C-alpha cells in the first residue's frame, strides 16, 4: 500500500512498490491539503493500474531514472514472478502452525480442511511468490463448478468466499515476509444474497410447543424465548444457570461435539429468563440436574447432537403441523421479533442477542414489528385519543 509523504524541505513525494522495488518519486508541491489530495488521487490510479497489470512507469514519471529501468518490463503486473520463495505447500504448513495458537479448535479444523481439500491441491507445487492474480481468478472460477459433497449442487458464493479467505491471509503474510506485492490485492468477494429471516409467529410457537414431544418441550421453550444459538443451548451447562438472578450465563458453546469459547467476545453475555424459560429450566433440572453437567443431554449424559434432534423432531413436527420448513436457527430470530413486538428496549434486546449495537435489530427485524404490535401509525391515533383529541379536532388543527 503506497503513501504520500513529506520531505524535510516540506515538499510531497510518492512512496509505493512496483515489481518488488520500493519507489520514491518526488514532486515540487508543498504539503497542503489540496496538493496532498491531488497526489493521493494519482497514487490510487497508479496502484489500480499496477493491480491490473497496465502500469507504465514512464507515463507517470518520464524523467525518473527508474523509468528506463522498468521500460522493458513496464507491462509486468503487481503479480510479478518472485523467485527464491518457498513452495506454497511448505509455506502453508509453517503459516498454519504459527497461527493455530490464536484460533479456536473448530476454526482450526475448518482452515485445515480448506487447505487440504482446495488450496494445496491448486497451488501446492508453485512457489508462493509466483502465484498471480490470474491464477487466483482461474482457481476461484473453477470452484464454482465443484459440486457440494453433501448437497450435490455447486458451491455457493458464500462457500467460495470462505475458501478464498485463508488464501488471502497466506499470500498477504508471504508478501510481507518475502517482500513482494500480494497478488490478491483488490480481489473483491463474490456477492452473496442476503437470506431473509423467517421467524415464527406467537401463534405458531404456541402450536409447536403444544405438539412437541414432552421430552423436548423444555428445550424448545428455551430456544424460542431466549434467542440462544444452537451451539449455545446445546452446550449449556447447569453451572451457568443462575436461578437466583433468573439469568442464563452464556460462557461456552459446543461445536462438533466439543465445548469451546463463545463465537465472539460479544457473545459472552447474560440472558434474562422470562417466566416460561424459568419454569422450563426448573422442570428440566428435575430431569437432568442430577445426572449430567449439561442442561439438555442425551441418554449417556453428553450434550445433544443437534442434527439428530433436527431430523427426528424438528422437521417432522413442522411437516405434521403444516408449517413452512425452516431451520432451527429461526428460533433465534423468533425471540428477537417477539421482544421487539412486545416493545422491549432495543438496547436490552441487543445485549440478549449478543450484538454490540442495535443496528442489526432494525436492519433485519424491523419489517416484522408492525405485524406483531400494530405499531403502524395507529399508536399515535390512540395516544391522541387518550389525551382528548378527537379526529375532528386533529383535522381542524391541520
């Protein structure tokens, strides 16, 4: 990433890298906000052309001694071949071992799988410094033709983006370590269509809880009325259920059968128990409180396996009730919309959900609120009526 800097004499100069060489080109412009802005605009064009492989040094700096030096290779891109760098497969192993310590075990498995299944197969035999942007684009395009191993259809844009993410991290680190410009700069993620939330209505929740097998009723009461994520409720332990303060302490989650830290630091939170949740947990304590550390456990005392519960209980019951097929994660969205519909404080709701701000609430859930609360303009009419304003009075005042 280039920059605009100031010399000792107060004049501005360009500072950027091209073909692995640090280039400083001096101007006669004084360091003013206007001049700095003009040079920054030029620098953006230079870096864009370097990325695209169309940068000609002499066109921008015709009197520079470097112009002649770069003349023969003026069509080289920022993805120039850098020799004497390790093989990609070797550098990847070093990079992975160095970063393991800062990743959760579940994320380590995800990255390891991406490396073994996709990245090492594609780039393993190349020197890390020889990988070009064209190579990456070709690789990404090939991923779009790979069928998903379980669903049979092609990989989604979201999945492809997640495959490219560690590649970006690897090449950025290699470029910094071996002093070349990363070929992945400027590569934008593929567009991913936003999936609409599809929460249950309060009537649907009631019907579901009335019909669900009694063994799982407490589980789904907690899911529908707390907004806990799947891993958070499946990994919930009795030591984190505070009946005295009527709170669930979200401290750990379970991923692929193993207990780990919460998804994000913000996910570590206290969730207040509503009356139905309190009653459900009290009832559940009589069932598993003496035989398992987990609130909702299997017959051996271990945590529930959510895929098993989803396939045996969740989907069959939705079909039996004639309800739309929805993922269990919609219970989290249901809690958010019910809280909003009840008029709860948005900041309180955000804390219950583990969000840092209220922005997501209004971005994702706001369109469901009028249907739940009838707060669609009629609330103002009701307020005016309670204050003695009739419709005729309000019309005349206008």
